[in-house]
C-alpha cells in the first residue's frame, strides 16, 4: 500500500482512495487541433451544461452542473469524440500525411487512393457503436467484438451501423484480446481500441486526445456562467481513458484553485481503485453490473500514470445507487443512463447527499480531501443517455 492510500484511504464497505498531491502534478496539454477537427464533423455542436440548483443544495455546494453527453455527434454518448479523431489520425498515418481538409468528405476522398482497410475494436457498447458509425460515414468496413454479457443490449445498435458483430463468450478483457488478435492477423485490418498495453499505445493516445473537446467546452460554458472553472469534476471510469483526458486537461494549466478530479467505478469492477490502492497497475475479476459500459477489469496502461499522479480520488458506487440517480437527473432535464448517472451517485457518496449510513461520518473527511466546501462549483459528467442503455434499467 502506498503512502497516499495508507494516510487517506478510509475503512468501510465503500471503495475510496484519495491522493493529496494530485493537484500539484503537471503534464503536457492535449493537441490544439482537436476541437477544430470536431467542428468539421456532422452534428457538431457543444453538448449542454445544465445547472441543477437542487443538487447544489443537496450536495452542500454553491453551484452544481451536469455535462450532458446524451447527444454527441449524433450518438447517445461521448465516445464519438475519441473514435472520430483516432480514426482520422490512423487514416492519415496510412496516407503518409495529415489528411486535409480534416472533414468526413476530405477523408473519404483521400481514401479512394489508399488500400481498403477494416476497422476493428472490442466494446461494451458505446465505443463500438461510435467506431461503426464513423466507419459507415467513411465507407469502411468495421468488425466489433462484444462480451457476451453486453451483447443482447449493444449488438443490435452496432449492427445497425453496418458493422460485423462477433460475440465473445467471456469478459470485456477477453473481447479486447480477441479483437487485437484478429487485427494482428490481417494486413488489411486496423485495431482502434480505447485501452493501451505494451506495444499498442499510439491509437489509444489519439482517442484520449479526442476527448479534449469535451473539457474545453466545459471551460467555455462555465465562463459564460461567470465561473473560472470547476472546483470538482466527477468522471465515470471504465479503463480510465476519459479520466486520463480530464487529468490531462486540468493538470496542464496553472491555476490558483486547480480543479479536483473524482473518478467513479462500479463496486463490481473497480480496476482503477484497486490499482491506486496497490500502487501498481492491477487487474480485477469483474462481476455483472448495470453500469456495463464501466465493466472493465484492467485499466489502460496509457491512462495509469496520469491516474496515479493526477487523479485526486476514486470511489465505487453500487448498481442501486446509480439507478436511483437516473430519475433524479431526468427530473433536472438530463437524460442519463446508469453509467452517466454514476457521477451523481459518486458525488452523493463523497460529499454527503443521500448518503448510505457508512458514508455519513466519512463525508467531511472526503470533502476535505477534495477541497470542496460551500463555495465550490461542481461538474458531474453524464457520459451517456438512456438511448445508449435501452435494456439497462429495471422495468
């Protein structure tokens, strides 16, 4: 157990970890071109940042906002940001030059002079659907591997985008291995995966770079609200790539009051929190969870150094807590599936809103660890809408 965990990990059933040094860490900024690239895509518009005064009162903060990713680039989740930019960079590498203009039409025109390729990935849902969508827009074939536990929910939407779907009778991690093996065995296939391992790092880095647009939007939207930035950003974590993008954004700038970043995982799939507690990248066996888009047992190797150094805290939430948050967000005008609603469940667990009995005594210490008080502005990142999880909620 590392020093931060031994000093700041609090006992109890809920998983919790805090790093008191995270806001001192500094890293390079993401590429400047990313947001301009996204502006040239179909259905490009900023997603809403919705203020919810009732949540601010519940959480004991000055203002609370929800970044609503239920309609991003025509898809019901944020994943299109990373996928589209990574596919653009992959195809530019194949072309031997940065493709210009960096638009769907510009890339499609350049593809006419290149050998045909098939885009390959593994997914619990939103990443694979995004890859299938952009492959279809570009006239490319796509093959998507889906773990059996998610197949019934996600395979139809992916297939509707024109991709070939292969169900893997095992976990998400095994689906990733199958996808990687498939792409490695064919010269015409390119793996576009949102997690990294030794020897496969460039494409996941481009995917993380693509998420920079989301956080740049939050900055602009908060400035329009008279806020310099968030005091706390709450981010759902699967393999940790989106949290890596949050860390990259907020740790690459100087601020007198740097944002704290809280990552949330299902209690059935806490790969990041387990790794943080151990002080080394670790794999966990996952169980079924309604937050199946976050059901990942092995954090991304690329994300790990950023999470270890720059993530202020990690917390786990239960299925029942995520489900309870869905209608509360809906009442505020935010359409969210369980993965997105995990952010609200995490904020409640950590800051003290609707706490379980074990959280009541722990909340003051957790608030101090994040530097959150009654003057704070909190942003909850809702990563998907209900259209991304049509079968996830109890009927």
